[in-house]
């Protein structure tokens, strides 16, 4: 975290995108993937306390959707976040849809940052720009988004998982964290923190696809 007196000139720092494999034609051994929704949860005090309510998107089979904004317990300057690849209630398999994961940050309940997305799963997935507020300084709340479209002809998504990375200006980025693979039931990631586990300026989404 920078002091308020320091210049806030953050723009998303480009990172090398993940380059996972997307199967270009159906294979007999391809996994059956579950229909899913995505959750987002925030925590404070370096992960020791201040856990907020987890917020969820709708399920992918019902098309594009967004969660409510999630905050920590006091909706002010959370220290970490985790993402949840959550199989749909009642089971069911994922329709042949393409999808990408994104989100938006908010500060003081009104200052909305830009919506950012990963590349599409059908394009191999990858990493989003930084999800942050307009001044790129300590957002209070975040929401997660699923966007869907028809799967490109001939493309099969064998498996995928979701990840998150915390970013703070002029500090090393935190360690990326990941959910389990969709074929294994997904689940929550660990909490993602920046280098000092204090007031990150935003998060990057990761969509890893095989």
C-alpha cells in the first residue's frame, strides 16, 4: 500500500498470459465437467479476521451473470480475497458453452472501476488486467462476473480451474492461488494476498484451461 501522499499512477501491469492447451476436437476420454457458479470472498487483518460474506454469480448454463459486491466484515480496505469454483446445486453437467471470468471493483460504495475479463476458455484462457477502482488505490468491494457465448465449432474444453493474484503498486505481486480443477469438483482457493498482506490495490483473475 502506498501512502495517500504518494502519486497514484497505477495502470494494469501486463503479465505473461498462461498458455494452456485447448483440445481442438472431441476426444473419447474428455472429462464431463459440472455446471458451475463462481464465488468471491474477502478478508481483513492479513487473513486473521474480518471475513466478509461470500457472493456468487449465477450458474454458467443460465448465461452471463454477476455477483453482488463482496466486502470484508466492515466493507473497508480488505487485505485478501479468494475465488470459488462452485458446482451448481443439484448437480448437472456444463452445457457446450464458452465462458470467461471477470469482475469489477468499487470504492466508497459508488466509485466503480473498469470491468476486466480473462480471455475466453475456448481461446485457451489466461490472465485478466487488474481489477481496481478509478484511482487504483485500495478498493473496498469487488464483484465477480461470468460471461458466456456459444462454444466455437470443434473446440472442447477438457478441464479448467480458476485463480487469483493480488496486486499492490510498487510492491512485488503476491503468490497466485487456485481452485481445484472443475473435473475434481473445484472448490475454494486459498486467500490471495499481496507481498505484505495489507490493502492490495486490486486483483487479477486467472482462467487456466486444458
